[in-house]
């Protein structure tokens, strides 16, 4: 039966498969994040501990080292309470080169909790954490094979992490990356009296597990990620109750630091992906459910098509019923046909989702410069297969059962009564015809925004940076145990410069500039194109303008070959303390200043808050001394270049970390230099380390791929919407022509002109299209206003008109073929059938 209607079957499979692919992709991502448990012995009982701030519920915080020590012995519901902080360190192997590796400084109890023995040597022990203990390291299987050649005599071998020589004491088995994608483990030495880490030169501040720096909440030492295993027979709720009681006692004894803190316990994996509250988890479940509803919408549209086909089979159904087939038998037959169709769509949808998973995993790993957490599995899983099977059955019920029930209801009784006559025809009814109106309205409301996103994604994906990206390397350079997320201080709030970092960074720059393969070196707060948005005030205009701000050294424009269009560039005196000069780009002149006078205008940074002119949070007034062209692709999907403001930077202003831009000479390979850079840095200062070390060409390629995937996804969804809309209108028109076959034949026999017959047929299509378009335009205007009104101005205003014209063309084209059938009906044939 499906083969007799190949067009309908193909359209149905395409529509349902896209919906299933979207639903399966969303379910797979959310399931992998929300429902994942550690692949350890009883990994679902491993939990994490953190604080919720009653004053700011949306900002969870890690525990301080003091609070970890206070809970380690007193918490009965959680065993093997442990802590770790994550770091990137420079690994130096005698005779084996230099590399940046991820290191977990972890308590020995973390190994006891994991219950995974090493394949060589031993794990960390409590005595390794004591003051004065010799530095030791445990390494992962992959690192052992890759960097040490699987040396069976690795135990006892010295290696250097940053400036400290460690002794290898153990090798963990293949696949072990606990706590989060780590392959090197060193002791989290703790000075309990000082609430600091043993050997921490900072004495009270270190890097948290997720890369943040600072004293932990509660004021007792640095932040740590705290985790443990639920005691036997203890539930998560019981552990939370005990933790709340302890929190109340600490708030009573330390009101100045703990009064606003609410300790809570969560599944181990949740904090690493931002699921810090039950409300966040509920929102993700709701999104998961909403993606499933998309299939319902698509299936209802397919059901309209199937009902039109079922209506044409009214005579067959009536004959089968007259010969003794029960209603259940007829409904089962139609359900079986729909099930075959939906299962075929499910196979296509799962294949599409698998491609999405593979591409997304690679893209996210490159974007984060590290693999996804080792417990995240984006492959097909039993829950995902069950979910897809459920979607397929749901689609079959909607597509097959609903039309079947209507076809075997009162319509069937009428067909049985008039079986000897062709006078009877099934009716569509208002419900089914109104679905077409809704379909058109949804398309007109949603497609302009989708078209806007797709066009902008393609434009941004095709846009080339105005600098030679294939000649550049980029990295964030910082000092040992400084945070990878550290950047320059907020504008107007310079920080003291640590002399060691300034000396080391200056020497590194001197070494790089002297290298014959390098054409230039520049420092900046962000690599050009990755600036952070900041709100500014323009003298004479006021606040409310948002621009992208970057602090750059005086050589950056020369290194990137950026000309000065007006005024002057930065000179060394601009980088002196107290300087108030800035340079803006051409987009800033046009979008912020309205194309008016530029040089000498004053601006100041007021941050991302609601600061007002004259408020303490506003920075000093800055004078515009030059204008440069745009030389990077604007971030996001803006329809015009992003306005940028550049401030001068001196090395003496750098607090703990800075972005490094290196330009290679023509003919020199940036990729080949990637391996040399850590070695040069280690020779300057072993404590120097790099994060986000990539070629600019790789970053540009990842940007283009991400935008291309976005455009393809939008095109797939919008194409499905258009296809279903056209198929629905086609089915309705075909049904109308079939039902009015006798009427059309008689009108033609009585001399009705073809124009009048076509007008009567098209009137139904025009009425449905017009009603849907009017409703869709109303909803669409509300949607785009909520998005900031971008679609209501400039060239983007054409998108709505284009979608309306496209839907009208699709609808009328879908009605054209049935209309031609109507003109081909011979009066004698219609009367003979009657």
C-alpha cells in the first residue's frame, strides 16, 4: 500500500526522520550529560559537594580548603571524602621533549574511592601528602605508552612538572581518567594549620578545579572540588539532610563567612556541566520533552496527508467491513502501514543523529581544547534506542491510528449504507483543514528567523579575516599555578604586576623575535576576533553602547599589517601608566558615533552592569587618537561588523596571564612551530605554561565548520517544514478534486469555463494560505521583536516578505497539479461513474 503512494511515503519519511533526528540528538546530548554516571564500581553513588549562595542562587561555589578539612572527619553519610584541583603543567622528560599536560592535584582518598588499582606500582597514599614528602606522580596508561614508550621500568623514573622533579610511582590502567580527563596525578599536599597547599608559593590562593583562582567561600584557603561516595544504605536525600544540619552549625559559629551559604550534595557529574540546581535539571528535562513535541507536530501534518489517502480508500474499507473485517482489524492494518513508514524514518533519523554526535564531539573537543569528560558517551545507547523506538511508535499512532479511527467511524457507516452508490464521499471536516492553516502560520512565523540565522551563518562562514591567519599562532601564556582563565584586569582598574611573570614574558618575547622563522610577536588581552563585550559611555551621547574591547601592545597593528585610516597608531608613551588614549575601528565610527567626527572624542568603559555616568564603576575618560579598519570576522551572527575599541597595553600591566600572537615568516609552518614553543618557554622559565595553543588557521576552520553545521541544520528543518506544507496543501487539493469530481464534470457539461472551475478550486487554497499567512505574520512580528527587532530593519526586513512569497508559491504550486486533474475530467466519465 505504501508503494502505491510513493510521493506521500517519501514526504512522510523525510518529515518524520528529520523530527526524529532532532529529538534523538537532543535526547542523546541531555541523557549523556544529565543521566551519566561514572564508569567506576558503583559510580552512581559518587557525589560532589558545593555551596549555594542564598544571596545569589544562580552562582554556586566550591568549598574552601578549610571547609573540606572540617567535613573530612565529621560527615557520616559520605565516605572517602576527597578533594582535587586541576592544573595544566609543563612536562619535561629527560631526552623526551616538553609538553603541556593536565594534572590533578588530588588527595589519596580519591584513589581509594575510585577502587581502581594501578597496573604498575602504587597509587597515591596519605603519607605522600605530608609536609616534606618527596614529590611523586602517578601517570595514565595512554601517557605511559605515548610519552614513555610503555617502559616497564617506569617506576622510580624522574620527570619534571613545571619546575619540580617528581618520581613516577604508578601507572593507571587504560581508560582511567578520573576525576576529569586527567592522566597525571600528584598529591594535594595540605597544610592544615595554614589552610594552604603544601609547596604553594602563593600561600593561600590556587587554581580551582574548573580553572578559577581565589580564596574559597568561607574564607578558609583556596577553592577545591570536593567529592565522596555515599555510605552503604544512605540515599542522596539523607546525605543532603546531614549536610544541611552541619551547614546550619557552621553558619551559627561563623556568621560572617557562612551565614549566606547553603551546602548541598549533587551527583558527581552534574557540577562539571553546569547542572548545579534541581531547577537546571528540570529545565533540561523540559527541553528534552519539547524536542519530542516537534515529532508530534510533524506527525500531525503527516496524518493530514495520510487521512487524505485514507479517504480515497473509503470504498475499500467499506467492502472489507462488509465482508466481516472488524474495526480493530482495519485500524490495525492502517497502523501497520504507518509503523513501517515511521520505522523507516527512525532508521534514517538515527543515522542522522549519529553523524551529529560524531561531528559535535569532535567540534566540542576542539573548541574546549580538551576531550569531553570521560564519562560522556555520545554514541547510541539502550536508552536512546528505546527513546527512538517510542518516537516511532508515537508517530505511527498519530499517522495511522488517528486517521483510521476517523475513517472507520461514522464515515464508515455512511459508506456501508451507500455501498451500491458512488454518491458517498468522506469529509475532511474543520479540524483537518484547520491544521493546514496552522501549518502555514507556523511556517510564516518561524521561517524568517530561521532564514536569517542560516544566511548569516553562511555569510560568517564564508567571511575571510583580513589578516593572514595561516601565518599565525595563538596561545595564552601564564605562570605556574596561575589560572588559565586569568586575563587583564577590568578597564580602569590596573593590577600590580608580578615581577617574575613580567621578566619571563619579556624574555620569551625577546627569544621569539630573534627566531629567524618568526616575523613578529604581540601581546593582547584577547586574540583579535575573540574580544569580550563591554558597555561604554560616549561623551555627549551617553551610555548604552556595547562594543568589543581589547588591550593590545603597541606592536600588534604592525604585526597584523593593519593600517591606520585616520589619526595615529599607538606609540610607547601610550602604554605608560595613566595613559588615556584609545583607537577604534571603522565599525565603531559608523555604529557608535554615527559617522560623525572621531578624533578627540572621549569615551569611557562602564562595564557590563548598570553603571551610570559618574558612578564609581565607570573608568576614566579616554581620548580617541586613531581609526583602523576591521580585520577580523565579527563574533556571532551580527548583520554588520562589530564595533571594537583598542586600548594600549604594557607588559608591566599584565597581572598573571596574557594572549600571545606569533606571526611566522612566509614559508615557515605555524603547525611545525607548535612543538617548539613549549621548549623555548621552558628554557626561559620552567614555570611558564601555555593554554589554548593553536594555529589561527585551525581556529578559523573550526569557526567555519561550526557555522556550516548550523546553517545545514537550519536548512534541514526549514526544508522539512516547507515540504510538509506543500504536501499538506497538495493532499487537501487532491482530496477536494476527488470529492468534487462529479460536480466538476457536471459543471463542465453545462458549459462552465475552465477559468471558473480553476477559480473555485484555487479559492480553497487561497483561503487556507491567506488565513495562515495573516496569523503567521502577527506571531512572527512578536517573535522578531522579542529577538531585538533585527528582522524588522535593514535588508533583514526582506526575509518576511520572502517567506510569505515562498509559502504562497509553494501552496499554489501544490494546488496546481490537482487543478490540472480537474480540467482533465470528462463530463461523460464523471456521470458514468455516478
